[in-house]
């Protein structure tokens, strides 16, 4: 019963909010769609436990099993870090500059994939706030104009309806903006974390491959 009342109140508030509720609802819909898509990508598709993954790669490199390390990368799906590691491992027998170039190339390729559409959320948050403010101003203008022409007995009712329209638009705009800003912050931090792991473990991979080459050259000279 309470949930039914809440839904009824929500519909009533949306209707009372006037024309500007629809553009704000559109902004909220776009925000939710982008947020859900980015959450799936960043927290499921592109994400991997960097420390555990690097530990497994390190074990294979120290055992001189590069094919095994590459198989681990292949088994990680669309995750960003394994793609970068794989690029370096596939060029493990080449010069360090070539290995580094391969790692850098894939890293640069992953950056736009990780950050895609996230900046739009900051824009949507600002737009939602401004649309709410615009709805507030429009509601107040509408109510004061109506009061000036209305019968004295109806002025109180008209003024209350206009102020309610203004306040509902403000509230809806702020709720949309707050949700979008929180989503933007979480997604931005996650994208940054993945990129930092790529940088960190890319350097560690270079160090491991350099140590492996040094070991092999020492064994040959010996």
C-alpha cells in the first residue's frame, strides 16, 4: 500500500512539475543508460584483479613459460590489463624499446575505451541543474502572471500551484544532478584505477622481461 502511495505521489509530483520535468527526465534517462553501460564495462568487462593477475604472469615468466603467460592473458576476456600485458609478452624476444612501444600502443588504445562517455555525465549533471532552475523560474513567472489576472478568491490556489511547479522542477533537477555526479565520480575513479594498474604493471612486466633476457645472456656466456 505504501509503495502504491509513493508511486502515486511520484506521478502527481511529475505532473505538477510542468513542462520542464520532461527534459529533466530525458537527462536522467540518458544518465542512467550511460552509467549502467559504463558500470558493466569498467567493473566487469575491463576489470581484473591486477595484483593476482600479475602474480600469475610473474610465475610463468620466472619459469620461462611465455606461452603460459600469454594463455592467461587470452583467458581474461576483454579486460584491459591482460591486453596490455599480452602485447609486451608477444614481443618478449625483441629489443626493450620495441616491447615498450607495444605496451604503450595498446595502453593508448585502451584509454579512450575506458574513458568513453564518462565526461558526458558531468555535462548532464550541469544541464539537469540548469533545467531545474529554468523550471523554477518558469513556474514562478507563470504563477505571478496568473495571480495578476486572477480573481482574488483564486489567487492563493494559483500561487500555490505555481510555487509547487517551481519546487518540483528544482527538486527533480537536483536529484538527477546528484545521481549523475555520484555516478561520474565512481566511474572516473574506476577508469583511473585501471589506467594506473596498466602503468604500474606495465613497468613491472618490462622489468621481468629485462631480467629474463639478462639471465639468458648470462647462461649463454657461461
